[in-house]
C-alpha cells in the first residue's frame, strides 16, 4: 500500500487544510499553556516546538501515521541487530558503539559488545598515550599536532565534534582535518606543521578511499622526505578493516583501530573513527560523549511515541516536508562552537533520506529528504534571514544555543541569546499589514508614504521553528544532541519506507571519475563521453599542456 493511500495520511491532509489559515500567534493567544504542552525537557535540555504550525490534533494524527507505517517496529529491529540495511544486507548498530548499559547486543547470534568494548579500550589507551607524551615520534619528540585524513563521515563527524568541544581540548595536541583531494587542503595544512611532532590518522574502512589514500600517500612522502622511511610507523596510525593494506603502508597491526560493517560512515564518529576526538578531549571526554548518546538511545528505545523526543521531531519533519511544503530545513546554532553542525547534519540527513525508492524498490510517492543547510547566528541574520522572514518559500528551522557560554567573554552571551529568542519570536509572530501601517504612521510618515512602504514591512509569520536550549555544550550534551538528530532522521525514513542506511547515490560519480582519470593524461583527446564531458576533459588537457 502506498503512503498517500493510508487513512492517516489522508486525515493529515484534511487537517492541514482545516488549520491552514490559523496564524501560530493565534494558537498562542488561544492557549496560555501552549509552551508547556508543546515542549520537552530532557534533563537540562529544553526542546521547544510550540512555534511549529501544529495543534494537539496534528500530533495525534502524526502519532497514528507512525503506527500505520510501523516506526516503532522498525526502531525495535534496529536495536535488536536485524539487518535493516537491506540493500547491503547489514545490521545498523551505531547504537551499540555508545552503549553503557550491561547486556548483549547480537548480530546473527553473536554478542558484539565484547568486541566494541575491546575496540573502545584500544582507542582510549592510545589517545591517552598521545596526550600524555608516552607516544612519541621517531625522534622521541612529543606529538604536538594530529592530522586526520578522511572524507565524508570519516571527516565530518570527528571534525565537527572536535570543533564543538574546543574548550575541552586545550590540554591536547592541535587537531587538523584534511578531506579534500584538492592538494591545496593538504599542502596548506602541512606548511604549518613540524614533521618530527606530527601524527597522521588515516581513516578509511577499506583503505582504498580514493581521496583519503591520495592524501595519505602525499603525507607519507612529506614525512619520509624529512625523517626517512623508518619513521612512518611512529607517525601514522590507521582506522580501517584492511589489515594487509595497512601493513603494506608501514603501519603496525597494533596501531590499526578497527570497526565493523554494521557501522555506517555518517554514523561512525562513535567508533574508532572517533580516535581524533579522544585524542583531542581525552578518553574520559569521549566516554562522556558516548554516554550522552546512550542517554538519548535509551529514551528513543523505550518512550511511547507521544512522549518520545526523536519520534516527535521526526514526525514534525514529515509534517513540514510533506504537508506544509518546506523543502529545505535550516540548522541555525547560536553557538560558534557548533559552526560545523549544519554540514554534519547535511550529510546525516541528505545521504540517509535523499532516496527515490522504497525498501522494496518501488518509487516513493511523496518528496523525501529536505535540503539541509545553515550557518551560525548571528552571522546568518546578516546573510539569508531576509528570505526566512519575508521570502515566499517556507523554510523550517532549528535554533540551538547554550544558556551558559564555554568561552571567557561572558558579557557577549546575553546579546547572542537575545538575538536567538528574538528571531524565533519574529518568525512566528510576523507583522500584519495593519500593524505595519500603524507603526509607520506612529513614526510620523504621511499617508502616501505609509501606503507605499507598508507592504515592504509585512512579515507573514507562522514560520515553523524548533528551539533547543541547554545549559552548556559539554561532551554529554553534544552526545545527546547528535543521537537525537540521528534518530529523528531514522523516524522520517521509516515513515517514508526507505532505506536510510545505504548511499548508492555516491557510486556513479566515483565510477566515472575512475574512467576519466587516465584520460586527462592520455595521448589522444577523450571521445567516449557526451559532447559536453568530452569538451571539458579536452579543454582541461590543453590548459594543462597536453
């Protein structure tokens, strides 16, 4: 049965039409308890969705949709280790990586928790050795700089977390992340680093990722030129499952940190891919990050739909995307430490749910994953908020902020928070034409000026936002936030009936790139592509001197 043929889906469509003309400001006026009814508290984390365009009836009908689409059953299968990644025939168990509770987690009858705990202990020991100076480079010098070489989930997750937890990493080495195969990324990073005190982490599950291995080979050549081939084993470690390739590179087996095929790239920061995080903030800090995620996992696994925070946020995502027509979603952290969060969530959401077929291969009959984007406040206010407030396109948005700053300039923080609260109020409340006219008249403008300017001062309002407010951005809080978003994405994919855990959309470009690579230096012009691609390749060849 198609999604749109479900009775719950049809009821939501009729309900949307019934409340379409009711401004959210009117919902607040009609219900003094609206904030209390439409917000969650999870310890110090407050999630306020009262400014969303919803009523109690909306949430009731969305709950019925979750039941009709089997969201709870899909969740239970994930936690049970079922092979829910059907196209790759894999379990999806990033939740096991951060589990702090006793008990087995089984895949095909095998309890994976002893393996997870052993890998976590290996990572922790090495991170503490680097931070303490017990691990040294080839000249016995202490490591001062660590460069992570990865791409996609092997870069975005660790880079975002290390950035977010900067105040907790000041005792560790300086951290650098290189992902782009554009040589400028690696070259400009290496220019600033001393070879004798630099450690490289090569993060590639297969140890064949084209971009990562190109950067790794160039980094190796840079190190060998300075310290000799024998130094490689003291300046490179690997996060991989390809022991033979790691050994051939010159890295000892004891310095390979493994993980499993049931760890998807964009869900892998909780695994050994998180080694740079543990080096940056210490093993105890990394454990706190995992514990925060496990807090949210337990809530997601056990709470009923109506009181389940990831469930509610996921269902609101369905409401905004499919019923209100918000095809983009903005992530707006009023927290400079979270400046990489929009990019991280962009991959999490768009790679997971940017799918056009259901799990059984049938075309989806509704739009799926939204375009996710964002920028920290208050920078965004001076860039794209104009469109959010007055543009004809509806954009849903999440606002995030800490009540207490983690930096040393506390007088800035009230200004930041006042902008956070003002923007969500303005997006909800808007300004009517009558209010604009009255405001201009009160400012002393004549009737003609009021008539001319008033339309430009109108704000439609009722722009859907969710606010996430927490005491301080510490490792445990960040773990909770990231797990919340992971499970929100899961819920949306489960409603749509898609596989949120494969990413075949990245494969075709890789195949064609491997075909084109030798053509760039071939003796003859390229002829095997469409006219545009042939023309681009051949023009590039001539510009490069061929």
